[in-house]
C-alpha cells in the first residue's frame, strides 16, 4: 500500500516551523547570554545560527526535489552512502534525538500545565497522557496530524508575537549597543562563541524532520522546498525578535541571571498575569513540537522496515487511514517510557553532537547527487544558492559544532557516539535476517 498524498505548501511550512520551535527559544536566550555578554555578540550568535539553519534549508530543499520519497533524510543518507549509514541515523533518531527530545519536551509541557491548571498529577503522568493522546490523533492519518500541528503552530506563533509586542511596548528598558565585545579578540572569545552556538544550534534544529513526510505531500518537489525556505525564514525572524526584546527589557546581565527569560520579560511588562500568559504560551509551544514529532519521525522507522531493516510490522500502513500506525505507536510508547524513566535530560546531553554528524553527512550528499546528476532528468530541481561554497560552509559549520560539543562536554559526546555505534551490529543483524528471508 502506498502513502496517501494529502499535504500541501501550507502544511509543509507549518511542519518546518513546528519542528524547530519548541521550548528552547523561551529558555536558551539566557544560556547564550551566560557565554557571551554584549548585545552585539548575543544577537550575532543567534543571527549566525539562523544563517546556518537557512543554509541547511537550501540544501534540504534541493535534496527534497532530487529525492522526493518517503523518509527524507533517511533516504538521502541511504542513497548517498550506504543503507548502514541510514539505519544508524534512524536508530539514533529512535533512541536519542527524537524520542529523548520528545520525552523532555513532554515533561516541560507537564510542568507548565500543572502551573497553569493546578492539576496535581505527576509530571510523568501528564507527559504520558499527552504523548499517548497525540499518538492516537496521528494514527488517524497525516491530514489529521497535520491539522492539529498547524493549529498549534499558529497558536505558538501568536504567543511569541504577543510576548515580543508586550515586552517592547510595556517592558521598558533599552539596548546599549556598546561595547561590541566583552573581551579582547582571542581564543577565549572564540571558545565562548563556540559554546554559545551549541544551545543556538539546538534551538534552530528540526527543519530536516519535515522531509520525513515527503511521501505524503501532493507535490513534495515543489511544496517541500518552498516550505523549507519559508518556514526557516519565519523562525529566524521570530527568534531574533525574542532576543531583541529580552535584551531591551532585561539587558545582557539580567538575561544571563535568569533561567526563565520569557517569564521575566512578561513579568516586567504585565506583572504576574503576564507570567501566567507566557506559561500558557510555552505549554502550547511544547505541545506543538510534540505533535510535529509524532507526525514526522515515525515515517523514518516505517522506511527502515520497508527496507527490511526493522520489524516487518512497522513497515505496514493502515488500509483505512494510510498512516504507519505501528511506527507511530512505537514512537509514542518509547517517548512515554523515557519520560517515566527520568533519563530524558541525560539523553538530551548526547543530542547535538550526534545530530550534527548526520547534518554534515546529509550536506555532503548534495555534492554526490550533483555529480551523479541524480534527479536532473525529472526537471524542476530547486538548486541551493551558492553551491558548492554555501554547502561546504554548512558542512564545515556542522563539523565545528560537533568539535565544540566534544571539547566542552567530552563525556556526554562519547556516550552519544557510543549509542550511535551500537546501531552497527543491530544493522548487521537485520541485514542478515533480511538476506535469509529472501533466500527462503
């Protein structure tokens, strides 16, 4: 059974934005401000992160037109390198980057939901309820999952815009542009910028997940490429606006001193009522991120199973809804188990290093596909502006971020790489099993 192609340009744009905007933008401005301490450096790091995300969007937009099939990044890695590379990517997605991230965000939602509602359930119970609820919705098909995701994305865009406007109009303060640097140009400054880029890279990550649902888009070559550019552009604008208003209201020192910058801005602008409203906005934002993850990631596990590299049942589509129901249920259960285990924060420490290895490899795939002329005969290929220079810059930046995570947190980076390497014997097992089945 083939995928039902029900999604268009608006869906693609909302999925791109929904995969990026979670709870990070409400927290990470203060993390960055603790590394670099002037408006110029703080905004410069966020602008650099946005530029990197845009370079990635250009690359993935071209990849999506050259290989518009289901599975997105999994498909690009499989076709460019080897099925084992794609499998290891999907393996890490299930064990670390997607599942651990969703568990952490679900618990974040639970904490804000309890603050808003006064419900006395445990964080884990609320996280499990929302994860399993989104699992059920997405089992109804891509259209149902996308509708919920789009509605939540529009709501969290409204929440961020309201915070920016309230802070700018009512929050007081001003931005002092000088001094530009907080220390002389040196290796120390370079190290601080590298450390600041890690939370920024995490906050901007997620545009690639939109490619997972390429198989369910009516015209993935056109709509996914346009949605990637439009979605990342929208997020860059939102993120820069949030940081400008945080600097205006709190100043660099005040921003570095708080761990809840969004709440601090709204409290300065509207008192405790403002803090309550931003808590609601953060809860909606985290819920939207979870909805997007539940919609997109299971398509990778489905593609793995269709390649004979995972349980056969995970590769099946529902005859009624066309959704990969077993893959969706697998994602929901895995995230729920990690949410109850309390291991999600530790898992997140592994994420950036492992994620950006995959980004660098996917960026490198574009060089291979261009050389092979992959997809050229189909026509209508979107071409990444400035390739090969912009693509090489993106790959180099990804390698730099991986190196920065290894230097700043070698133990967790080693753990992440260790989990990644466990995928190799698992791949060999499934390949042997698939080979034996084909002989029988």
